[in-house]
DNA sequence: GGATTTACTTAGAATGATTCTCATTCCTAG
DNA sequence: CTAGGAATGAGAATCATTCTAAGTAAATCC
């Protein structure tokens, strides 16, 4: 289990690597994301951060999320024109958007899949990233937690 | 070469199959999309339609595009939070977003790739669609037209 | 250690894309 | 031919996000 202090220090490190400062607001925001990895929107993050830090403003939430994205601790996901959602970045993964419930699930990518997909690009195209989004329905089989 | 009349009739057919009417506005909008397949935004479509139909309104452009999407003649593409872009739907294809120029290129998908990508889904996940977005730079090799 | 620059936060205004409202016009079926 | 549902057009409204300005805090320089 990762202690709060560990993630704080990792956060501070990552931020300063990108020339950014560690602040109480950024820690709170990051912890909110780590606590429930359900791809919340900025508004949802705002709502979850408020109990911990009642004076925090929505603009700051956006700023902090942006900072976390900058230092590669967090990734953004967009479905159509819906609000941007945020997930703390672990492995390379795709997203599954359940059109029935609106939930977003991470889908682990097997080793090499990204390279294989990249290989379909015609000559002259250099992809720095590949995003894969599934849309459909997730029928809960046994236990299926998206922590 | 597809004549204007052919595409008009195909359009009328597709629309009525979805319980929608064929209208002059919808024809103009569809033709605008067919003429330059550069993934224009609604505003761009609006600008291109105006010379043909000066009274058309932006709301109607949105309505028409929505109608075309409904009857599967047009597909939407979204990059981050940028405005929605529209492409007349041919084969299944991925999109390559050139981060330098902002241009969008269609990337044909080899037979079976989509199924293969779908096969990485854990049990219980039924994907009705898969979207693949590349980001990077396209270095023009020989001729490379995205009409 | 104090001054100064620089980054960060905040609240609210501003923006941009899209949707909504509603009056009007157009088809289409009866 | 006429009633009723669709589609259009103009502008207002909405929603997510960004910008602005003013105030704070933290790091650097002397």
C-alpha cells in the first residue's frame, strides 16, 4: 500500500522535474484522483476536493489538473463533446465507454499491441501516441472492479 | 465519378430510411462534405455552404450534420476539446491528427484489425465500436493528398 | 534575514461550441 | 385542400473551459 507521504513525495518530485511546484492544492487534487479511479470530470474533482479544502476554487482545480497532466501523472480522456475526464496514469491502456451507464473502464493493453497498431500507418506518418476508445456495454461478469 | 444527382438520391434514400426528410439544406451540407474531405468543423461547413445558400443558418448546419450522422452518411471526429469535425463515412478508418499542422488524415484499417483490437477486451465487455486516434507528425513523402 | 521576482490561487468575467426556444415555413398524409 | 408533424432560422441560453486581475506564498538574490 502506498502511503500518503510516499505519493506526496513522488508528486513533488514529478512536479519539480517539470519545473512546477508542489502545493497543498495539487496534493489534494492528486489524492482525490488516486482515491477513486472512476475518471471524474473537473467538476467532480472539485466537489470531492472541497470537503478537504473548502476554499479551493474551480479555476484552481483546472490549473492543478493541468499541472498533473503536464508532469505525466494524469491522463485526460474525452468522449465526444462531454467534459474532459481525468485518470491517474499507470500503464498504457485503452478506455471502454459504457454507453448504458456512462461509466468508463480502463482496458489494459497487451504488450506490443500499440506498436502493432502503429504499424498500419502509411510511410511518412510518425505517431507519438495512439488512443483507443471502445464504446458499448459492459455486462458485469463475476467481480469487475474499476478501482 | 459520382454525379451530383446520384449522391442526391443516395442521400434521400438514406435519410428516409432513418425517417428523415431530404431537404435542400441537407443536400448542400452533404455536398460540402463530399467536395473537400478535410474534416471541417460546423463553422467551416457553414462558411462553405453560405455561398450556395446565403440564408442558411448555423443552427441548421448543426441540424443537418446531425441528420447526416444519424443516417450513417457522416462520422464525427473529436480531438480533445476542439470543435467536432465531420467526415463523410466510407470505410472503417482511424484518424491521424497532425499536431504540427492541425490537419486530420484518414488511415485505412486493414481487414480484421478492429476485430483483433476488440479481442483484447476482458470477458463481459461488448464493444459496438472502436475508435483509434493517432497523434503525431505527418512528413509528406511523395504525393500525399487527403482530398 | 529582507527585498524582489516568480509561481500559484482565487473569484468572477469572458469565450467558444453547441443546444434550445419558438415563430415561421414546408411537406405529406388523410 | 387542410391538419399535423418536420425542418428552418434567428437569437438566447447553456456548459465546459479559459482568461483576467488582484492577492499570496514561496524561492532567489543580495
